[in-house]
C-alpha cells in the first residue's frame, strides 16, 4: 500500500487520470496497481499495488506521472 501526501487538496478526477497512466505503464515493470482511495480535502492518495519490490512500484509512478509515494507499506490481505 503506498501513500501520497500532497501539499494541498487533490481532485478525484486528477487521481483517476494518474491511475490510468499507471495502468498503461505498469506492465513493463511487472507491477499491478489494483485500487486507489482519495482524501480530496486532505490531499492524500492511497494505492493498493502488487509489485516485486517497492522500487519497481515507485518506478511506475515516476514514469507514468511523476507523483511518487511518500511512504510504502507492505501489507497482507486478511479476511
């Protein structure tokens, strides 16, 4: 799970556009951006990603739109 903490608000439309760019870029890195959540007013974005490494997940964001995550947390799905 990666977290982006921006300096100001963000729109869901802008995040959707960035996510679409991630989807177009991810294949060449063996990464799969699954879902995202947006806190528009707080300027926070949360991305669920499956990736061989944090570095490759970051590479997708960097190439796709330049907005790299502030933090990346390895997580496991529970039931």
